């Protein structure tokens, strides 16, 4: 019998999150207050985040305890299987051993509830009654709706308009869990109305949706804002993925040579990769690859500098790779990867050569997705497909070089709500975009002049 | 730590299917040849089914070995978890212990690939190049597409038109796995064209779609027909569900007082229930409930007699509960439960008092689905929701009677492709239907006069 799935039981779930910061040579630069260029005080951040999460955001400790109440919800679907992709290996005729961590088994269908549950919990503990957020492809908005429903919080989601139209059933899922959802830009906020007035046909962007969600949180009582990626605490919460994977590799006496994840804000990538990055920082030879879309090439073509996290300039300044806070990427199908910036911890990892970014065209991603669906069975989300495309490249390279590499990637989400995109790909109706260098340069010219 | 999921490892997967027939007092009546009223010969059946499956169809043995090649595919998602629904218990304030067998974790999202993989395998072994089938909600068509893709067979699916329109992304999923799909009635067959001519706006029915798929198989070289429910061998293949569940109950030293499944043709119900029915036949006190929609009340209002399995009268005559082979049920959202007949083994179980049928209104099913989604997290298919509605009834009864019953049900499929139905329910736009008694009586008046 083939042993495809390496399974941990509930008692083997990690009970601490990993914080990468103590393993970096240089800690990430602080968030800056755009009004004066000084580091943001926790008190100012506390307008939109609960203190429990801000403490984690600033924590210098390598390990953070996971409260029992969070673990009890996570065991609804965790530990997740680490799967040996025998059928994909066969389809690619590769000597490489390919594994994937299947994060699509959560109720919302992705890794996102790993942090959504934690964020809803800390907000609930501090008496917050309502959370607002943005969502790209809808995975994050679904996850936060699910988590808020569990802990009895109200929830409102601003979903990037192009994704709202491409994936109508994310809305239904969010309603089923009792939350509200609006396409962004919306008429619900000043930021949304201003952008709609200038450009009524805008596809929207994560940067705009963040502006709307932050404004909504600031303007309403007992409401805080919740972010699905980018920030340190979000990435910490996701490390449970890689920590489980390490235990699972021990069970089969294997260890990856190559670790792959797709990067939008960076949270699913960090979740799998950071626990292995600690080994790399300690001198172990591991290749760690973050894949991003060619059409939104933040890591490969962005500038590493201070910029706003959102379009309307409501967030603190964050030092990260950025394409400019008002850059609006083409409407590719991987909505979760359409972000102008990236997590500061990802930028730090790139600076310290702990990982390498790689850009992928969306047709190559869809092609890899079909190969995966027709071998392993599961249909991946377009975001996840950008990771699979890199895995396919590396597996073919291993074949050409005759090397038996061990590759692991994060299967961050299923594509059940992205089937219209598959329709278009199968009909030959999906195009690639060149790097939109002119638009990027225009947006970069509008970068804030603070903290450079 | 709550132990929600009772997990078996791959080596604990059952290696034999259970055949209920030897445990019945009276074996089910034979299929009859409509041309002469005599029992169908295997040779005639072999026009549309491979001998490997016909042998299982006629087998008197209580156990049938599962070939290694089938087990290797099944371990892509099997054994499936048996889940203790702590959060649902809490939401219902019941002293009952509720468990569900989560069959939604397969790549197509339901129990259906348990038999699709087996059927594709036996056809492949006998050199068949192409399979045809019908599908209601799309779960079965997806599963057969998935299985045919795995074993390198071509596949064509006729999908009941109302479901094709309600669930457009099942089509995309089927295309992703490389199969063809047409809404039924279609212009691809004589049966389809004849019905379209009489009633161009028909919502279609499983009976019509079966006629089209059978005709297609008969008319094409090296093509056979595959059925997703009703027949003995299909039900045998599903018993792996209940056989796993029994092992899982042993691990937690529990055993069900009540077993629940929804019944369209009867295969997911049989899959969970038959292994427990053997204990009931041996005198153990277990209540086994099959739930069906009020709008298509085959078991509760049908007649137990010989009838065709399809509308165009192409199948053998089958002794079963039936509403008449040309009865077209209202377009309820549980498309998989819109069948005029039921498996002969289910009819036999009803006759021998081994189970009790119960009819459920679709709004009650959707209400139960929302309760489940907001407690356990996972969003159920509308078919599965008919089982959940019975579980809710029984859990509330246990509370009222102060009894700590153990209830298990088959979570046969997720609702990711049924979200438009949730939209309509949440908008208050779903109605119930009375028993369509007049239409049933008209259809029953047209029953064949053979074998009564």
C-alpha cells in the first residue's frame, strides 16, 4: 500500500507559534507614523488592533504560546495532512520526491483560518464586538467570517471588486457564516466613494479594500480591523503549518531540499517556510522559493522602502518591497496575489538571502494546476497554482539533472470557488501580462518621502 | 484537548466490501427483461456493464475482495474521518452524542468516488475505452470524471438540466478532469430529442438522463454505461464507509443507537447503514433512518413493484419503491434526491423492517444546514442537509426525553457547488412542495404491467 498521507493526531498539534525575528541578523525596521516619521506607538496602533495581537507583533521571543481555546478550534481541521504526491511525480517523470502540506482541508478551504481564529479570539477576549477586513480572492474574508461566527463577533468584509465578480459564491459562503460583504471600492466609506468618483470602472485592489476596512473600523464603536497577511503576528500564526510539516518529515525520515510557497502578502509562504528558514539561517542547505505573479511582481521588481500598506494612506508606513501603494495590478485570476507590497518579514528574508523570489505567468500557473488536478485529483486555487508552477519547474530540473531532490510546497487552498477561471483557461481565454513597468514606475514616483 | 476527529491510518482501510444480500431473509427479486418478463440474463446486461461488475451484482457472498489497485486510489482521501460534532451538540443543547462520517473530503467532494473508482477500474480491466453516465446534482458526474481521468478512460456525463443551471461549476470541474458534459435532455440522443420536442422547457430528471446515457453507451463502440447508485454493486462499493465507521467507533468504545443517511438512489445511505444493518438483522437494537425529500417521496409514498429505472424504458425492470418512471419531481435544490425509484436493496430493507424512511421539507433541510455550518463549520450539500434535518429532529427528541443517544450520520458531500441555493434560502426565496400526489398517481397509472 502506498502511504500518501502523513497524518499527525490532535495531540501532536504544535502548541507554540514560531517568531522568525530572533533568527534574523537584523530585525525588521519599525512601522513609522506618517504624520511625523517617528516609530508608531502601540497606543496609536491600538485604535485598530487589540493589545494581545500588538504584543505578538512587537515580540522579540522566538516562541509564542497558543491558547488552548484557539487550539480547540484549530483541531476542527488540524493537524493537516502532509501528502506525498506520488501521482504528480509520475506525471512529471521526475526522480524528485514531491510533498504538499494540504491546507485546503479547513472549512473555508485555505490556510487563512489559522490566523483568523487567533485574531477573532484575541479581539473577543478584549471585548471587541465587530471586525472589519478586506479580501482579495475571498479566502481571507471567508476565513474571518468563519472565525467571527465561532466567537460571536460581527464581521464585515470588503472584497476587491474584480474578485467579487469572478467568484460570486465566496459572497454566499460569507453570508452562510452570518457576515456582511461589499464589493470594493464601495459606497460605504469615504475612501471607496472617492475612488469610485474618479474611476467608476476600477477593478479595485487590495490596497483600496484595506483603506475601506480601516476607515470603517476607525469610524465605528467597538470595532477593530483585521488583516489576513503582511503583519508579523499574522505570519507567526501561520507557522503552525511548517512546524507540523517538520514533525511529519521526521515520521518518514526525510527533509526538504526545496521549499515552495506562493506570495501575495506572504502569510501562507511564511507559514510553511519560516520553520525551515530557521535551519537555513543556521547553515543548512535548503532552497526556499517564493513565487509571485508576473503581473504583480512585488518581490522581483518592487523597491525595498517605506510605503503605505493601503491606497488611501491610512496605515502606518511599512518598510517592504513595494510597487507603490496606488499601483493597481491587472485583473489576474489569482486575486490573493494582487497586493502592491509584501510582509516586512518576507522582505527581510530576501535581504538576508534566506529565500529567492520567482515570478510566474498565470497561464503557466493554470497549466500546472491542470497537471496537478489530473494527477493528484484536487483542484488548486489560482494562488496555489503559482506555487505548483515552481514545483513543476524544479521537478523537471531534477529530472534533467538526474537528482533525487525532496520538494515540499504549501497547497494553500482549493479552487472550488475559482471554477469560472478554469472555464476561461480551458477555453483558451486567459492571457498573460508583461511586467507593467511603466505603471510601476509611475506608482513608485508617488512613494512617500518619509523614512527612505 | 477535545478529540473531534477519529482517524484511521491507511493500513486500516477495509479490504473487502460488504454484500447485504446474505443477511436478508429474502433476496431481492431479479431484474426482469421487459420484452418477455423473464429474469435478465447476464449476457444481455453485459451490453452496458462489464462482467467484473455483473459478477458482483449477482454475488451471493457476504464479502467481496477490493483489488489493491482500487485501494491505492481510495487512499488519496480514505480512510475518512469520523467526527464527533461537539459544536453541533452544543448548538442543539442535546445530551445526544452526534458523530458524522465526513465523506466530503474526497477530491470531487462526496462519497461518490468510492464506487466511481471501482467502476472505472473494472471497465478499464476489460478494455472499455469510454463510459457514459447521468448525474443529478453533479456529485456523481464529477466523481466518474475524476475516476475515468485516473484510469485513462473517456467519459461523457448527461446532467439533469435544472441542476446544470443551478450548479454551473460542476461543469467546470468535470471539464478540468477532462470529461464531456451535456445538459439533459440533450440533442445528443433520440431519447433526449423526443422529450425536448414534447416539452422544450422541462427541468429534466434523473430518469431522462439515464435514458440518454444508456442509449449513448449502446450506440457507441467500446463504450459502457456507469450508474452512480441503485444497483447492488454500487451499494456494495459504498459499504467501505460504514466498515470504517465501525472500526472508528471501536476506538472510542461507542456504538450508534441511531444511524441516518439521505436517500436518492440510496448509495450513501447504504454505505454507512448496511454494516450496522447486519447487526440489526442479528437482533441488535438500532434505529436506522433514511431521509428523502417531501417533493420526491419515493420510499414513503411510492409503490413497491416492478418499474423501469429510466424514463425512456431502456433499462431492465427493477422491483423497487417507485413514483413511476416518467414522474418528474419539482425542481428542489437537492438534485441528487430527485429520483423516481430507489435501490432494490433499500426496498428490501424497508420490507424487512431494517430501516424506516422519513420525508423532509427542503426549507427544514436548509435550516439544519445553516445550523450545521455555523456550529461545525463545514457547509453541507443540500442532499446531505436532508440527513442533518433528521439528526436535528432526533437530537431534540433526545433532549426532550433526557436520553444520551449516540447518533451517527453520513456527511455525504459538501455544498461548495451549491452556494446559489444557499443564496436563495438566505434571501427567503425557497419554497416547500406538498406531496405531488396527483402527479404521482398519474405516473403510477403508467407502470408496466409485467412482473407485478
